[in-house]
């Protein structure tokens, strides 16, 4: 199994390192042609406006939409914004996931925070909460039919969702030592059907 990490801007190395710790063949993806031969793709965190500009300039949008039709894709943080169908205070780009998001939803005082998250779909995810690391994170404000919410903050705000083999997290599992979200994504990659 080979998984790529979109390497235009943002937190690429940490995702590659986590995948490799799981013995997965992980590659940086810098050109559209490097999507070939991948079974899954991670769109990392970073600055969604910067990544979005590079995606548009490099004619990535259609090839990525085509890739996502029959492969697993996971967007973290800025990646969530790029995958969303609706972005308040911004423009949707890939529109892969039937979710609406709000950028920088947690305000200036709490730009970054950590909160343990109960996640039923990952291994032992109810007994051992996942460390949710949030950095100028977006939040999900609405989800369409067929979108499963995987995790919420204590106040009920949804922060992770899955639609078929498309996964999104507002937080950064690659910045924790915990490999369970990457293992969960690898399972989605292995699944042939949504
Ligand atoms: N605030 C960033 C954005 O709007 C996302 C931050 C992140 O990816 N850590 O794109």
C-alpha cells in the first residue's frame, strides 16, 4: 500500500513519519503525475489559502477530484477547509465532502489548545481518548446526509468526520505520538468500496 502526502505547503514531514512508523510506503506528492500509483492521499494542515492558491495554479483541482472518487483522502485542519463543500469566510475549492466549515473558528485567545476526544471508530477510542491538538482550527458547522461525525469537543462541536473513504479532522494527529488515526486511515485505504 502506498499513501501520498500532498507536499505543496504545511505539515508534510510529520504525516510521512507517522505513516512510515506504521510500515506504510509513504511518498511526498509535489506534482499531479505523482498521484499515479497511490492508494490514498493526505492533505496536510498549513494555510488553506496558500495551499489553495498553489492547487489552482498547478491545475490540481480536477485531478484531485477524480482521485477522490475512487481513493481514500484525509484532510487535516487546512486540508479540511480545502475538502469542504462550503466555507464561511472563504471559498470552497475541492468540494469533496458534504460539510460546511468555519475557518479559524476558535478565536484569537485560544488559537491552540488540546482536548482529549472519544472516537468510537479508532482502536480503543472510547477507553483511551485521542489527544486532539488544535491549531487555528476550523470547525464543522453543518454536515450532509451520509457524513458520519467521528469526534466532538466536550461542547458538542464536531471536529472529525467521514464520508465513505473521505476522512477529515480539524486537529493534528501527526503532531502527537498517537498513531491510531493514521492506522484508521490506512484501513480506509485498504477498503475497496465506500
Ligand atoms: N487556520 C488555517 C487555515 O485557515 C489552518 C490551520 C492549520 O492547518 N493548522 O487554513
